[in-house]
């Protein structure tokens, strides 16, 4: 799986959670590697747009902001909304 696919999978897992529970997850657990990648991408995107990166532990989604947490027990591409 490529990193770009991981970002898409993160959003898909949030959408699936909303479909099943009727509300967005309180948080989404990801591996340290995926968290670092998502943070890097958001920093780069903010720098390119001239905006401040903001809280990197919160990811904006179409369902509102969702907190990302690191779970050291997860493999590189596991995503666990709760």
C-alpha cells in the first residue's frame, strides 16, 4: 500500500464509522509511522498555502475534526476509529 492510499483509507474508515454509528469517531488510532506521515503532509501543505499548520493531532474531515492518537501496537497501515 502506498502512503497516498493510506490517507484515503483513513478517510474511508471514518466514513464507514459514521455510516455504522451515525456520528464521527471520537478519535482514530494509527501507527506511529502513519501519524508521522500525516503530520508531515499537513505541515508541507500548510507551508505551500502559507497557512499555519494548527493542531496536527486533529484531522479535518467532512464530518468535522477528528483526533488522531498513536497506538504503538498497530502495524504501519492499521487504522482504528473509536
